[in-house]
């Protein structure tokens, strides 16, 4: 999951890949310093993925369960979006949806939701003056504590440190 700031033109919730697994044929560097290099790398990965991916329009519904799940998540991740909510939306059992989601995406439902929320929080921290507390709430975190904990675990910095560090690089 790339931030829309890095690959904005590839951010389209209604256009979902039928399968998100692929092996890039381009060499990936171990270290990538600087925002322009990060953007170039992300666009390169997206372009490489785009060459072989088959897409489906999730807004049309279709019969693909994972497309329905991803569409629902993309529309609701900023609010209380639980596995139970998603299972009710698609009309399947909670445990079945959990297994299908993990098998199809390679990560757990909770990790996927948190990654989306953290990505959006990073964007808002860099481009708005809102407080970290407001951003955490807006991105769907139930408390400031869970926002700080999940952000630190995912990014390696607290939201305040992330904003401050990004401001210093500009």
C-alpha cells in the first residue's frame, strides 16, 4: 500500500486488481533516501505491476468476494470498520471472511486496515496543520493511544516525530 502522495495516479479504490501478487523484474534497492527516489521507486513498482495485472471494477459489485471486501474497506476504513462489519456487508461468516482475506492479500484484516489508516495519517501530518489527535480520530483510530502505538510500530516514529522530521527535510 503506497501513500497517494507517492503514487497518486495509481490510487483508485474502484479499480482493484484481481490478484495482488507479483514478482517484480526490476531490481529493488535496499535503501532509498529522498522523496524523489521513493516516488520513482513506487511508480516503477506500480508500472511493473500494471503490466501483468488484471483489474476489476469493484463499484459494479460482481461476484468476486475479495473485490467486495476491498471496496467496502476503501469506503469505510476511516470509521469503525471491523471484520464483523465487512462480513455482514458481504453476507458471509466472520471467520470465513478472515481466512479469505488473509489468503487473498497475504496480510490480516487488522493489518490491512491499520496500514490504510497510517498511510492516510502520514499524508495528513505532512499536508495539514491538524493536531495528531484530530488526525488519529479522522483516520479511524479509536483512541490517541492506539493511534500512537500503531503509528510507532508501522513507521518507527511517533506522529509528532514524523511530522517534525519531515518538516526538517524540506
